[in-house]
C-alpha cells in the first residue's frame, strides 16, 4: 500500500481527515491508524475512500495494491 500517495491525494483535494472518516464510517482515530500504516483498510473502507477522493482506477491500484 502506498500511504504516501494516499496522503498526498488527501492534501491535493483539501478535504479534512475528520470529513473523510465520517464519510467512510470510521472514527478519526481509526483513520489516523490506517493512514500511518498501523492498521489496514477493510475492502469496504477502501472502496468508500476511493469514492470520497474520486480516485481513478490507476490511483486505486497504486495506493491499495502496490507495495
């Protein structure tokens, strides 16, 4: 997972992590743990995150499937 790419995309869009957490149905603390690599995203969370951040298929592949 490319957490750097994910965090860069969040900054690029300018959406707060509180809003992201709310939209994908997790706490801000859980989101922080996931964005720092201490916890993994569930498939349902990754899907919702892709929608919230309007990720392209290429971005989803880079962020969630590349090491």
